[in-house]
C-alpha cells in the first residue's frame, strides 16, 4: 500500500508541475511573436506565416542524429488523425479525436488540461461524425487557443485552463459544410476555410480573435454579375461549388495579403456541372476560383489577385494545400523548367509564392501581383499531364482537352493523382530547396452520368512506366533554377509531412510505420525507427529549457491517399493513435 501511495504521489506531483507550465508565467503570444516566433516554439501548422516548415533548431544535426532516442509517447483517443500540434512555452496543444483539444507538457506528455465538445446527434447524417472529423491544426494568439469544431463553431479556449472564452457559429453543418482545414490568426483575425457541398458554405471567413465577431467572408466561387462570374456559364449561383478543404494558407504581414488555395469544382466532371464538356472555357478562367491561388486583403476580405492552375477541372485534381512564401533569385533553367515567363528579369531577387498541386505541377508566382514566373509539370513531364500548355507571357493555363471526358462512358488516364495531398512540404533556406514527398500515381476515370459526381469507376493507378519500387519519392527542388532531384525512394506510400531543420536534416515518416531522418543535401538515411502505427502529417521540432525534441503522430487518416497500394497489401497497422517524441540522450 505504501508503494502505491508513493507512486500516486509522484503522479500527482507530475500533474501539478505540468499544470503550472500553462498557468504560471504564461506570456501572451502577440502579433510580433507570431511574425517572429522563438526558435523553440511551433506556433502554427507549418511553424511560420510563410509555410516554410523549417525549424531553426540545430541541436540535433547530421552528426549526432544517429543517437536520437524516444523521450516520451502517449496514446490518443480513437478517430481520424490528420493534424499537426502547436507548441508554445513548453506546452503542446493538439486536436484530440473525438472531438476535443488537449494541452500536454511538451517534455513528458502529461495532461495539463483537456476540452471535449458535445456534438449534435445528427452530425453524422450531414458531414463526418465527431470521430471522423478531419481538422488539420489549432491556432494561438495572445492567451487563446482557436479550435474549428466539427459542428461548425469556432471556439476560443483559454490557453492556461482550456475553458471556453467564446464560441461563434461560422457555418451550418446541415448545409453539408465542415471544418477540415485549420485556422490561422493574421492581424488579430482568425481566418478559416472549409469543405463544402453547397455554395452557401463555400467561403473563407475572418473573425475578431478577441470577440469572435464575424468581420468578412470571401466566397470560393464567383457569382453571376461578379468579376469572374461568367466563367461558370449558365450554372445557377447556388450550384457553383468549390471548397478549401486542405491545408490552410500563408500570410505576408508587409503586404497584408493572405494566400489561400481553392480545390476542384463540383460535381467532378464538366458534363455533370455544365451539361457538356464545352460548357466552360478550355483555358483559364473557367469555374473561378476553383483550383486557384487567391490573394486576399486581410483587412477587407477583398481579392487582390488570383491565379488559376487548372481551368474547369474534369477529374477532381485538387490544386489545394499550402502556399509557400520565399525570397529568391528567379533564374529558372530552361533545361529543367518547361514554362518560363520571358519577360522576367533573370537572376532578379523576388518575393514569390510557390504552389505544388495535389495533381502535380509546381508554380512560382510573384507574391505582390500574382505574375506568372515559371512552372513545370511536377513530378514528370508526361503526355497524360492534366495541362496541355501555359501561355508563358501571361501564365494562362490550358486544360488537356484530349483527356477531358466528353460523353457518358468515356474513360481517361490522367496524371497525376494524389501525388501529394494533406501532408506539408518543407523549404530549407540553407539549400534554397523545397522538399516534396510524392507518389508516382495517375488516375483511371470513367464518366458516369448516373453518379451525382459524374464518375464511376474511378481508381488510382501506378503511372505507366513507373518503377513500383520507387512509388514514393522525396524530391528536392531548387527554387531559383527549378532543378529537381529525387533524393530518396521506396515502394511504400506515405502521408507524413516533411520537416527541414537547421541541423541539415529532413524528418519524414510513412504508412509502413517507419520514421526517418535524412541528410538534407543527399537524402541519405541517417536514422530510423519503427513506430506503432501509420505516420500521419504532424512532424515538428521544438525545444524546452534548451533541449530539442522532434514529435510525430501515428494513426488513421484518409486511406485513399495510399493510391494503388492497398492498405491490406501494405499490412498497415490501423487504429493506433499516438504521439511519439524524440530527443538526444542527456549527457
């Protein structure tokens, strides 16, 4: 009995110490802190407004990473895991499936507080139920943690206690609208995007971070009579649908511009949306603002510029996810890059926004104006690519008309498909390179007018001619020249976000439970460990009291991103939701 009492006392002391982390000496996270975070903190999904996913920590480096050991782990509740934690002042805040939010001691995983939300009983009739919710991250500002709840509410929690300070209804889940992205706090406003099946729910919203008051909305699809409205032809306004379901956007505080990405138009096929494949233009603009980068003024919610990567999508190819902001000399190599604007001064330093589509393709655009700089059909230039060309002077894109489904029963092979998805890329200023884990897969799709989405059957396939032993690769892309190198390959797929660090390392994990550290220059594997489940997104680096940690989640995400590699064949471990955290051993 005495032994039990001693253990219980130790647990209670540990819990009290963990709670004091959040409650004592908490420093509000100001605008200045968000713009220039402490090196050891991870304050948003990809750490900084520029979405570079680069950690300036170098305690763990290529010389000692082989000594990495598990520092702590803990299980999480059952449900979907597609999220990334944030860390501030020694506290890790994370979405807990079920739904809810957890605050834990970032040095040992002990619970500090937890918030669990009751959801409506009919939630699953309209959108995913609470355990299937696909939120990507939390946000922090001042002393508040912001959570996009599955029932359509935006909730502000006290960062010290987890108590709700305010909540506001952003959308109605009964409109088949759901929170599947992540909030971002910019200029005192909480910015949120969402998945939608009706135009009423297809919008980007800004709410006052202190009160929850709605400040503006920007709809993802242009209505008749608005700029770009003609691009939808005769489609009624309420049927003009495109979502922003994926990763959240980036923010340029100097220009006061938010860069967000919009996914494919719905229903999937042109025939289903417009009545015929020629119901909208074969070149941009078509079905605005689907498959576009939009730049939005943070103060007013008005459009500064847009760029459409794929006009009038016919295949659900999703040019969505993060937009990476960097400054670099723009000097694309004609031997490496297919489409180059001839009017751009070569070698000139520019602030650019970089996009990599879920359907493949990489673009570099001017951050201030949206001017097209260069693009390439990443990961390969193949005849089945979804674009037939780009007007290099203007950047105007042209759909691959040969691949468009023009009548019921037409079948097409189109590239690429889920070549990357809701896992984040990473940029290292040390190598001026973007690192992209990608799948070498394409889409085999048949038009089916009986299906409300316009297709069936539809399946991911290995790209013709691809090496199945190299189905997953990590590309290193020089963002000045556009040169791409594949620095690592394997047959197993991966849903893990990649992380670049100042220690000249990359960290990435796969659906085969392997978590690895790579040399950022060569891609050589320097360390690896087998975990308890599939690795999902999430990989971050942070430090507490001078000690660097690397953290990753395992669990179940959207299984379709495995592509043609069936999870049963992969023998993937399902349902293992957990956090794993690693550090160098203490001397």
